[in-house]
C-alpha cells in the first residue's frame, strides 16, 4: 500500500511539474508557489555573487536577482543564489533548479540552436582575456609564444584564441575541456600556462586562488568583446519577455535620471513612459504578472542599472571597470533601453 501511495504521489508531482513547464505562465506560478526566485550564477566570481562574514549576499547577479524578486514577489529578499556552471544552464532551467541563469553567460549560435536555454536580455558586455603564469617581468604576449592555453572545447573562447594567435603569430596551443570548471582545474594543476575566459570570471579565479601569488597575473590585452546574457528556459516565452523588461526597466530608470537617492520624490511625472515604469498605470505591469510598484521598490533597495554596475564592477568595486560599452548610445555605449509604453 505504501509503495502504491508513494508511486501516486510521485506521479502527481511529475505531472504537476511538467504541467507547469508547458503552461506559458509556469515560471511565475512556480515562483509564487515557492515564495522565492532561484537565480543561477557562478560562485567562483565574487563580483557575481558572494556572502560576507554575516552571510549577506552581494554582487552584480545578486542585485539582478533581487530585482526579479521585487518584480515577481514584491520583496527583494525573497531570492536564492544557486551555483550552476555554464554547461549546466539548460538543464538547470528546464528542471526547475533555477528560474533565471546569470553568472557571465555568453552564447554561441550552435549552443542556442540545440540548447534548452535562450537569451532574454544583455546584462553587460565583458572582455575575453588571459590569466597566465608570469614568464618575464615585461608581461608581453610575445613572451607566451607556443604557450599552452586551457579552454573550453568548441566554444567562442577557443575560436577567439585561434584567431588571436594567428593574428599575432603566437602559435598558441590549446588544451581543451568540456567545461569552464575543468579548464580552471587544469590551470590550477599547472597543466597549461594560460587560462582564457571572461575578465570578470578570471578576476574571481585570481582573487580566490592567486591573490598572494605574484607569478600569476591577468594579462591586460583582450581577445574579444562578449555580450553576457540573462538566460531563461526556451519553452517559456512569457518569462523571456518578463526578464527582458526587468533588465530594460533598470536601464531605463538610469536614462531618466531616477535612482536610489531620488526615487521617493518622483511624483507628478508627465512623461507617460516614466509614469508607467513607476506603476502609475498598474494595468501595464499587471499584464506581465508583475507588481506595479516593483521598480520603485527595487530602485530604493538596489538602485538603477548604473548604480548596480558601479557598485559591483565599476568605480566602487575592486574591478574598476569603466562603463565604455556598458553605457548608453548617447554616451558612446551599446545600450538603448526602450520606453515603457
């Protein structure tokens, strides 16, 4: 009897879970029933997500996850960061391990064509660089001719290494692995002289493993500019729209000059897009299934896109990354948020 009951309970759970996956509102329903947003990230990079001595989460991905929590649940504290590797993103999204995937996710055409995850919005632009064991004091790439590079097989990174090597006549050799984690482990075991990847990720690897080792340094030359996405499950187009407009709203608020310092005095706005953004027309945000006042709440707690960027990547962080491409078109950057109409 117990076996039959257990089988029935498992079947009910399986059917319910799959019904949620098929239903276009599955993402929101599942999050609301759970009471928290699950955000996948790479916990190797403190700039993405880390906990302080008091157990408080901080980092770029943490702030973005808090924005999702504010929009869906009306509380920036209702979130959980989940350690997910890049090669696990699709499975993590489709099985409900996470609701959104952050953590420096880039994308190749082949991965999108065959994968279970799709990009919803560009979070920021990163740069591919090298982390290397120092060969000479000059830190010149010329010193690394014929060096071995640990890299993920078949990835954008591998293609960029090949092109960079050919362009600069470096004759770099590639030691390939099926995941970013394996490539990093090989570098830690000194199986290669160089490790390549996104700057923010490699900065985290350096801080965690080599901060006190003067023989391992980040080489400043970059191989390519890479967009980093928020990824969502392919079978949930409504959640793709939700994620896109959440990111757009944080950027739009900065474009309008609305931030954590002045959000409480933003009243009597005449611009329709600004009014809609801040929930003056609740119907618009309700159509997404989100809280009409979520932007005001998120801005008060975590700030707009610029505040989030500067705190975690920019002038108020250890990375000291200039906005450059991560600014708006009018300032020479690549972002151009859409009005909320």
